[in-house]
C-alpha cells in the first residue's frame, strides 16, 4: 500500500488482547504524567493487570 499501511490477518482474540494492552499502557502513561511521586510496583502491576510474585525473605 502506498500510504505505509500493512494489512495482516490476526485472530480476533489476539487483536482484542492487543487493544487491551494498548489501553493499559496509555492508562499507565497518563498515571505517570499526573503523578507527583514515584510510581509503586504495585500500582504498575495493577494498571497493567498482573500480580507481583510473592517475595521470599533471604537468609543472610
């Protein structure tokens, strides 16, 4: 295509997952721009939709 557009076939499920990921990234971007302080790992995980692994204390 002359306008730089590339057409591809992708399953609806993968397309929907991509759209959800883009929306979450935009939400994280907006949150980071508005935040006056550092963003916590917990906030990032919540916005992106995953759980942080449980931290295990190390014996030293």
